[in-house]
């Protein structure tokens, strides 16, 4: 794991911050994906792995599965990401790392 600097426009930071404010829950050292949006995150993983989501919002969404290996890789990346963020933020006892 390494900490990296990322340059973004102020609009990009505002957008990402707003998304993350609802997507991530917990306190430094114990953050996680908000359980209320975990199904959407899982659906996104399937789309990124070649699957498809159809339907309407609000309404019902149907997820066509993506490639299993791709979904598993994204789930592993999510776990590694949250584990590393929790390790760093737990050590310093505040949110040093932006939680994506």
C-alpha cells in the first residue's frame, strides 16, 4: 500500500465528496460501504465485469451477471481498499485518507 496524491478540479472533489458522504459509513479505523447502497455497488461490479443492469430508478433493477472472476477481483479490491484505509485512519485516529 502507498499513499498517493491525486489532483482533481473543485467540482470533481465536491462530487466525489458528496457521493462518499452517503456511500461510506463508520468512524476512523472502521469504515465500510453503506449497507443501504451495497446492492448498487454489487450491481456496478457486475456491469464492470461485463454484465448489465436494466430497469428504472425508482423502480426495479435486474442485474445480468458479469464474469465471476471480474466481480471477485472488484470485491477483493473493495476489501483491500477498506482494510488499508481502516489501518491508516485507525493508526492516526482521524480520517487521513479519503475513503473511496
